[in-house]
């Protein structure tokens, strides 16, 4: 596995590299201290499996930078690792192409679990960001569907998808699950990305109705 890390703090990059060595024994790494350097390395012809980027490091162009990285590395998983736990930052990152958003406050166990989920085809939404809704750490639930379309969703995302299929609005889903509407919107974004769809109608048609969790 080839991993590219972008962060302006050298100690964090070193710590993250050592952590990721636990994920893959033979992983190789590239490191960048600013966004311009990160983008240049992404476009240098070396294919990466995973690109980890901080937000608002020197040269950060805004969330369009995630799409720029994806354009340079179309086969890589682009994941944000940031100190920010703001709902708006998570939503903007996912909407601009990130495969996941991992807060820097995450434990080693959560970070590795998040990356496992991402490489299985799911989209990681941090429990710390969803704390206001009482969401627990996401559990993976594989939907029983056509094997060619099968995707990985967390337990909470599965609950949201089931209610979306019932034609319920974000407000209704939030009320039934005890979530804020902002949290439901984040889950919706993650669901659309995991299923490879663009809207609620396509998501509702992607899989058969769930019968229990």
C-alpha cells in the first residue's frame, strides 16, 4: 500500500506514519508539509492507495482542494484528518469528494477502524462530530443486496437509508432517530457516496428495503 500524508506538523506526520504501519506491514509513504507540495506529489505520476490531508494547512485552497487531489489520484481514497470537528467542515469535505473525515482527537483504535471501513467501500463519519445526537461509534452493516452493488454502511446510515426509502423527510428522520437535521444531512452525504448515487431517489432504489438491523 502506498500512502501520501499532507500535514504541516512534522511530529504529527511521523506519528501518523508509525500508526499506519500497523495497518499494512509493507506500506510506503510520501509526505508533504503544505498543500502545494501535496498536490505536486499527487500529480507526479506515483499512484497512491490513500491520501491523507489536513485542512487549512499552508496553501490550502478550500474544500475544492479535495477534488483537485482526487483528479490527480482518481483511484486513491482521499481522507481528511483534521483537528476541526465542526459539522460544516465534515459535510463540506464529504460533499467535495472525501471518503472519510477523521478527527485528530480519535484514538488509534478508531482511526484504524475508520480506515478499514473506508477501504471496504464505506464512508467514515466521526462519532465525535455526531455526539450531539447520541450516535455511538459506527458499526459496519453489510446490506444484503446484489453482490455487484453491495456496499458497506454503518448501522446508523442503514437506519437513515431505511427511512429515506419510506419517503420521510430529513426532519422526520431526525425526529424518529433522535438526531439533529444537520447530523441527518451528514449521514445522507455519506450514504450517497457509499452507494455511488447523487440523490435520494437513486439511493432509495439502490437496495431492497431492510428488515431489521
